[in-house]
C-alpha cells in the first residue's frame, strides 16, 4: 500500500447542543434537514445524530480548514435564525434570536461503534 505525499485528515467531533433553558421545543420541527443542508454548504458531514426535544447530539466531520468553534458558530447561528423566522411559537419563547444554549464537545464513541 502506498501513501500519498500529502496527509489525509478525517476530523470527527461529538457535539451536543442544548436549547436555551432546556425548553423541550424541538419535536416535529424541521431542524434535521436544516442542519444537514447547512453542513453540506460548508463541506461538513453529519455521520450520526438525532433531534431530541431539548438537545441535539451530533457526530460530525469538519474539514481541517474550518475550526470547530467556527463550525459550531455557523450551524447554531444559521439554524437558530431560520427556525425562529419560520416558527412564531419559538420566536415568542426565545427573544433576541437565541435558540441554542451551550454546545459541548464530548469524547468517545456515539452509539457504541
């Protein structure tokens, strides 16, 4: 097996986002398709994840030219803005365009793979 002259990187991160104040508001929303669409636009790949009522765990591949903090900032900011403009129920509960609370980077495997 020959290796190329340039390194090949596969950067995967386990991220967990919560809604602000842990309100359970994500059921039935189109958050999943928004996150996939936005991840594709920045060459990110979502390997695993689910949309729970108050948090979103993701196993995501981020290209090496994009920092983890910038990727999370982009995904959280754009998804928050689009969800709050589409759903008036969320806009009433979250004022000031802040849907997401904290984002945690976990270590280990997601789903026991």
